[in-house]
């Protein structure tokens, strides 16, 4: 099993060549990022973004300077031609039209996968969506350590959406990375 874990949808579509560069950005910092071994603070997504930021910038991504200041994308135009305010994303590649979202604890314990997919689907310039979530999210539950596998739950969500054919997503690819 290689790091980071990755699954792309739809499964029958070829993996885009740019995806290898994104995967390498995570692989290069595995010793400091692998959620199965590394303990993070409560701001794990910010820390993960900080670790992969230099490689993403080198690959041509516009990367937010932090979770509180993200790359802003719009959702199209209204009837008067005004830009509809959009969604803040962690990184965007303007040439390949890739939106990258890095999530952590909330991704494991709530429905942020659904929200990230729907928000990404509403973005006018997003042809590809990459969701990067922890493989293992550890937390305290009644004084005892517990763990959730956010990667598996996000892969299953994407698999069910693409399997059902009831919800047509506008992405050429949707990729889930487990960090």
C-alpha cells in the first residue's frame, strides 16, 4: 500500500497526469504527515496544508496562506452578469481546473464530504475535485482514545454517488487522498 492512499472516480476514467504531482506532494512529507503515525494539534488541516504548500505552489497551484484566508472561487454569474460569491478552497490549479480541499477532524466526524462535493460541484471552474482527508483520525472519547477512518468513509461516499447514477457530478474526476 503506497502513501498517500488514493482512489479516483469514475473508476473507468484514466487518472490525470497532474494527479501524480499532487500525490507526490503528500508522499514527500509522509514522515511528518501520515495520520496513522503522526499526532497533530486540533488544527490538523492547516498543518497538513502548510506541509504540502511548497510542492503545490511549485506545481502551479494557487494555495491559500491558511485556513482563515483561502483561495476564493465564484459560482457563476447572476442575470445582470455580476459574479455570484463563491466558496473558499484550499488550493486551485487554474490550468487543470483542479480544486483541492484538505480536511481533518471534521471530515471524519461529520458530513463534510457531502458538503465539499456539493460545494465543489457548484464552482464554475472546477473540472476536478481532490479531497484530502486523514487515513486515521484519533480523538478522545470519555477519556479514551478512539479512531475513525475518514479516508474509507469518503471513498465509500464517492463510490456510492458514482455507482447510483442518480446524482450526476460535473467533475471529470473526483479523487480522495488519505494522508
